[in-house]
C-alpha cells in the first residue's frame, strides 16, 4: 500500500435492507464455501519466496517484488501463468517506466460489455533484494488468484477482470494507466473491488474496513459487501470509512468516475487506536505475521461480493446440500448510535417475530411479525424512531419462530 499522511474517520451509515444485489443466493454461498485457507497460504509461500516457482522451465525464489528488482518480472510471469492455468485469457499490459499489469479476462455469458474488476497490486516494498511483502500486498494478490481459481469454473452473466497492478508503491502507476485507458475507451465498469493488506489482525477482533466515496455507485458496493458479510455469516466486523483513503489502486478508478471500494485491515486511526501491520514496507513483512483465519474471511467477503455482482450461474458440479437453520446473529454495529442491523435465518416457512426489550423486560419495538419463507434476512433498527427516542443503555432482542427462540444483547449509545 502506498504511504499517506492524512487521517480518515469512520462513518457508520444506514444500510438499506432492500439492497437489490445483496440477497441470499445458494450459488454465492457455495462459491464462498470453496475458499481455501490452505490455497491462500500456499499462494503466499510462492509470492514471498518461501517456496520456489518455475517460470520458463527455470526455478526462482521471489524474494522481492519491488519494481526495481528482477524478481518483480519473475512474479509478473508467474502470476500470468497461474491465471492461464485456470483457463483464463491473460495478458501483460506494459506501461511507461517498465511496469506490467497482469490482466485475466473471464467473458460474461449474457452482458459481456459490462465489467466487474477484482484487483490488487503485486509489487512490494522496500527497494531491496529481500522484500517479501506478505501482507502488503501478497495477501490481496493471493485473494485475486483464489477468486480466479474458483470462479473461472463457473459461467457468469457479467465479464470479470482479474487485475494485478504493478508500481502501486510508486504512485498507483499501473492502475492509473489502466483506468485512464478504460475511461478513454468508455468501458462499462460497474464495480471495482480493490484488496490491499487483508492479512494482519493481531488482536483477533476481525475488524476490516471498506473505504468508499460518493463517486458513481461506490457506496452501493460498500453496502452490498457489508450485507454479504452478514447474509453468509462470514464473521468480519466491517467498518465504513468515508471519505475513503486515496492511497491504493481503487483511487485510480475514482479519478475516472468509476465505482470502486477498498477492502483493507484496521488501517484508520480512530480514538487513537488501530490494528495495522507494524512492519509493512520493511523486510519483516513476512508470512509468519499473517492471521490465517482473518485472511480467509476477508477473501470470502471479497469473493462473495464479486460473485454477487457477476451473476453466477448454477453449474452441475456445485454442491448446494448445506441446509439453512434457524439462527439469530449479533447486531452490527454493536455498540451503535441510532441505527443497527439484525440478521437472521429460517430453515422453513415460519411465522417470525423479533422484539426489542429494555432491561426490565418492557417491549420497546416489534421489528418483524409475519410469515416468511426459508432464507436469510436482515432487519434495520433505528432506536431514535421508537417512543420518541430510546435512552442510552443495554437492550435485548429476541427472535421467536415455531419452536425456536433466541435472544441477544445490544448496547445503544446516543
């Protein structure tokens, strides 16, 4: 990730439960469940020089991916052959300064001109013979490879580009070149999902950030990624950052009025606290500091968002045997200020009632009271709209459905 001095602040905004894209889809669930932490970590081993790679019948160790090192070109060729091994048409887009973007294309089956891009930069820091860049940004690169491994086997309605940028650390040079040409061609890009540093979580709180700005439909992509995390119970604690940082490749698309977001670990300083990689841009950004479980969750939410936008079709090889179950999830955010979202799941058609109670058991709100079909759902609760505005404090919410009942606590802070 490129260095940046400015600070940005968290904005927890209202999430619509009527989002067109983020509705439970068993096809998407199956794709998410195919994400392999073993594969992700194996990708990191090759990209950071732990394991050797074979390129043009020669063996190399990618000990550095800095753009000034010859091993950057080895990484470029290795990434190209990996994407081609998934049956994808892959090219290297060269640009001034000797950089090369690795671009693989998966044509859409219905709307070939409409494009979704999942991307990451593959170059690393510092400028030395050893620059493993495990988190920055072999983690994002590995996730893009994992997306290609899984989705290349499946027909999609929309065209997917798997893009790996070079020279991000020198000022987003690779993505700027691509986005500029895309705008000149008037490419119809409907979503860009940029992954930069998604592997470090020292305190296991699963906090990750979605950076967005009010450019085109960027906020809609952010909303949908948030809802996908809830609908498919991925387990991240996602924060919205507005206005998002311009220190990574999504900003190249913002500059050309394309919708884009950044998914990143706990990067933003909030109340004097953040859990950001302490050794990034050093020779100690190694694989042993990667949080495997967290890395898998970030990859799942990215691939789930990609699959939702791409409109995946049902192949005969996919397994949809995982049954739904009655469940009630923890609200998010929690604690919350005015608004929060509660997700739940039904295994069969049932009359569902979700009630909010205060500490003495007094009913303060009924959020759901109707018959619903088996599926995953989310409901929005705005504490400021009930009884003239609820008081700060601890509340309970309970879901009743057939013989199922479950309660959870939530903290409202004005």
